[in-house]
C-alpha cells in the first residue's frame, strides 16, 4: 500500500513556501537580546546567499526590520520566530512577514496563521505532536529541540512524508547529517550571527552553510 501523509486541510497558500524552503534547505535565524543592526545582518546574510530568514519576535526592533527586509530584498523570504500568541501572528502579518515559526504546537496559532495567509512551522518533538500539527494545517514541522540524527531517522520511518525542519544546535559541522537524514531544511542562527561579528564574517559563514546545504542529499 502506498504511503500517504496524514489527512489535513488543504492549504494552497503555503505550498509555494514549502517548495522554496525545501530548495533553500536553510532558514537563517536572526536572534538578539539587545539592540543590534538587524539591517546589516540581513544584508550580510543575503550577500552570502541566504534565501529564507527568520527574525525572532523578542529581538528588539524585529517587526520594523521584517518590514524593511521585505522592501529592500524582494526575493527574500522573511518570517517571524519564537511566536507564542495569535496577537503576535497578526502583528507579523501587518509587518509583511510571510511565515511564522513557534517553539511549540498550538492549534490556535496555526489557525491564526491560516486566517492571515501565512505559512506556519510549529515546534514538535514527538510523533503524536507531528501528526496533530500536520492535521491542524502546519506548512512544515519544526523539530525542536533537534534530536540526534538517529532519532530523526527513527521519527521519519513511520512518517516519511512529513516535512521536518531541524532547529537547535545546528551548525556547519552537522547540518549535512540532518539533511541527509531526511529533513527538508534546517534552522541555523547562533553559529552565524553575533553582535561581535563584522558583516563580512557573517556573509562568509552564511556562504559556507549555503554551499554545504546545497551539497546534501535530497
């Protein structure tokens, strides 16, 4: 019998986003606890070949930075991360965000994203959460915190068609292993961005990760 994805509502608004993330293979995550030059980080990431950026909502100036990134880099996919409430979803939609990433699975968040036409990647950690989030309408599933590569393979064995994005502890040293294990993409932030890094160094690190990701199995 042919395998199929667990039944869930159609969501044509996010099909294109999933295809683009699967092609890019990396979501670069911009996160800071203190004010930083987010525009410089975005520009440096784009110069390195980034195609998809997540700016976490708690980062100072996140919403206006998302709006500027959409205006200044039309081909870039920009979204908001660490989202926990439907109100934050609305604020992101108003800022021009195209997708939402949350650390957990909440059906209300998924419904809010679908209502505003946003792709959504909820955080999941177990097969039960994976199937529930997919049936609720998730675009892809944020596997968080990223388990070992062996656990990824184990999770995918009974659910091979669910699109997983591994996040948490991913770097240039291990990203290919997660992609080769079947994740459609990975999320990377801490090893790339930092207030003490010059834009040129951010560009170099992004470029290295992009090259590694594109060389991974599909």
